[in-house]
């Protein structure tokens, strides 16, 4: 009876219909990766930036581009390279001889959905150009502030195994990403399906057939709806305990920040809405926590040498805390 009352608070039919359409259209091109696609959609609904990590050839960039194609908004792509300068991202002031003044020429960061390919290939100076824009949705050049249009979403990809010509992202920048989504290798069955589709030359036609499902205005409206979802106090306490434990865990050098706890709640709201519920359950929290924390926590050197992964420690922390019911 209680759940029936919850169901009537917010009409999520439009959100669920749009999410299913996006899943379906991307599923025509991308085999498997259902969880990665769901996290990408949830990140957009939760107003977060998304870091996609995977080895070369697992369709990280293609998945990001397909998500962008599903939204009727200005898409921009930046290929990060070691010689890239901040002005190549943000834009620069150019002297106009007619007006005898400097005009600001916007860089590629001025988009609604910005795909940054191989984000860890640019040096620290260029990475620092993203700090302000990712957090405050504005840039400051030559003393003038330029605001970006909403929605503004950064989708960044990086390769976890290639180290030559790459730079470690600063912790402050990693903290600005809502999720770090790990794209795994396909299963044997999925690999065969990929080969079959490519052999039948279906992939290019399926990519071309993807059309926008949501407008910019829809995204902003759905984000507001997601923010209004109900979260019980014991769920918030559960999140607080998880983050507190990351700060006092012997396997971790650095735990989650308050931004991480807020990110878990916002992301869980989006996952709940995508599941047709306007209230958050402990399962929603457990589902999003690894993607929210894996790039924010730092293992101790001893645990790194043992080959322990952040996800393993995060899982241990979650299971250590009593799950509220």
C-alpha cells in the first residue's frame, strides 16, 4: 500500500518512455554494455560529468557519441593531445581591427554535450582549464566571465593501460566527475554478435538511424523531476556511513568527500526514476556507489602492490554496513 502511494507522487511516464527509447536505439548498435549505458543516462539526468574508461576498441567513444545523438543539443568533440593548450579548449581573444577591440572566439568547450576523447593525454596546464568550467559552468578569460548554456555535460574517455604520452588526472578534477564508468570486454556471445552484425554491414545503417529522443528543455525538466524524488532519512544515513567508512578504512589513503556523498544521492535518484520509482531504495545506493567512488578514493601503496582494486574495497565497505530496510 505504501509503495502505491509513492507511485502516485510523480508522473515518471515520459522519463521512462524516453529512457527506454534511448536504451533501444543504442542497443541496436552497441552489443552488451547495458549497465554502462544506464549509468550514462543516469549521469545526464543527475546533472553530472562522466568519465568512461576502457581498453582501446570497446566502443567508448561510439557509445558517448550515440548518447549525444539521442539528445537534440549542440555536440562538440575535443581530441586531447600532449601539445594542446588551454586556449584550444576554452577559446581566445582575437584583435578586431575594425572595432580596435579584442573579440572573444569561443572554443569547443562551448557546447551542451562535450566529448573529450583521451582526456589523460593533455598536460596539467590544459587539464586545469577544465576545473572552473566543469564545476561552475563558466570560464574566465582576460578578466571576463563567459557562462555556458545549460545543459552542459562533459563525456570524457580514457585508456587505463597505455601510459606513454599520458598524464594522471588531478584528484580535484576526478572529483568533478559524477561517475567513472568502466567498459569491459564483451562476452563470447556478444563478440560473435558484433562480428555477425559487422559482417552483414548493419552497423553503419543502425548508427545513421539514431535520432534525438530528448530536447535540451526536456533534459532540464527531467533533472528537476529527478531532484524532487523522495529519500528517507535512513537512506541518507546509509550513504553517510559509507562515506565515513571510506575515510577511516585501513586500505584507503584518501576517502570520499562530501561531494561524493551528494553524488551518490543524486545518482541514486536518477536510477530510481529510471526504474519507475519516485523514491530511493538501498539497492539504488548500492548500485551507483562503486561508479561514484572508484575514481575518488586512493588505495594505500601496500594495497596497490597487492593488486587490490578500489571496487573490491568499496564492496567490502558496503557489505560491512547494515543495509537499511
